[in-house]
């Protein structure tokens, strides 16, 4: 059994594609979500397989939370989201739905009772900034999602990506988020910076990259505006600072993990938990990550 300290959270990926790509970019934008590590859908599964994967997660770990991420897990087709959320909550997991929210109102009735926290992406305090990142109409949809979720007293979290320009807008976004937190519970705010990991691109770095120190200072300055809200900062990544260990489970049972190498083009595929078991695969990932760390510091 993996203890809660070893693995507090698991990420479940029902699909790797995303419907935000259908939005039109604004006239000055480099394109919708160009910073995203977008992929065609890599997952092919069925509801029964998803449920069996969740059962293995439950029986072999004390993780308290299952994060539904992607791509975007709220898609215009049946990706077994409702079945998976229901099964995860019935198995005793808290659930966190990471979404752009574009189709949230349409699928809300089917998922409402099985989502602990809705983590909504928003990159700026107005449509000029936010739509530059994610496409025309995005910010308007974000506001309407916040309105109906707050009216229904749902628990929210926010997820923000920054550039050298938009980082200056963080104080205004903090005011918006603080205002939402007076209407309903806001669990955390995650603020990130471009990470030229593995598939580094100088073009993207030119668009999105900026100094780590500027990012850290801007986020530190927010604490005064936002009182006791939890803020997680995800600055750009240097070779010497591997991120906390995370495991992603694809809905066909494939287990992948970040083994700590900044140069790795993508997460390492460890195996399939329906065949190999979940705990053995994660223990192997711990060992491989330790090895990566040793080689990096040797
Ligand atoms: S909304 Fe999220 S998952 Fe979709 S393309 Fe943008 S960053 Fe990627």
C-alpha cells in the first residue's frame, strides 16, 4: 500500500485532447494555448476499464484525491467522465476537475454531485488578457461559470499561466479571485510560468518565457491582496529543481510519471496498473527518480 505521505494525489487522464483548440485566437495572440503540451488523444478505454483502474488506485494507495485532468476532461463526447467521477467518489476519493470550463454548464448536471473542487483556468483579469491565451470568448465563459458555480456554493480553485506582460496583471486578477472567495469557497490558486521542459521550443520561450525572479517576486507580492488563500507558485524549471513527484494514470490503466529529468521529452511510461499493479509501478518510479537525482548531482 502506498501511504498518503508517499502519494497524496493521483492524476487521472480520460483523454489528452482539448476543445479549447476550436476557439479562434485574438488578433494579437500567438494562437490558442500554444504553451500547452498538447497531444492528440492518446487514450482509448471504456467505462468498465476506467472503473477497474480507479479500484486499483483505491486498493493500492492511500491517496486522498483524484485529479481529473487532460487535455480537458470536459469534452463534447462521452469520455466516461460521469462514470469515472461517480466511481471515484464512491471509492472514497475527493475529486478535482481541472477544466477550461467551455462545456461545463452542459455537463454540470451529470457531474455536480461527484466533484469536490472545480479548478478553472484563467490567465488574466479581463478578456483582453485572458482571451489572448485561450481564445476569443474564453473570459466571458469563465465569468459565467464562476457565477453559476458560486451561486450553487461549489468549491473552486484557479489555475493561471503567465507571461512577462500578463504577470503585471496578477494584482487585478487577485482582486477578482478575492471577490469570488467572498461568494464561495476558493481552495487554492495555482500560478505557473512557462517551463521549457523536454520539448523546449525557442519560439515558445520567446513568447512565454521571462525571468524566474520576476515571477517569484510578482507572486510573493500577491499575498497581501489575497489574505489567507493558498497560492501555489510553479516557476520555470531549472535542472536542479525537479518538481514534486506526480503520477498520471491514463484511463486505460497506463501509468506515467515525471522522473525528475528536465531533459525528458515527456513523462516516462511505467506500465499498466491493470497488468502490473499500481504500487509496484509507483515504487519503480520512486527508484528511477532517485537514480535520476543521483546522476544529476554526481
Ligand atoms: S485549455 Fe488547457 S488543456 Fe486545453 S489547450 Fe489550453 S492549456 Fe491545453
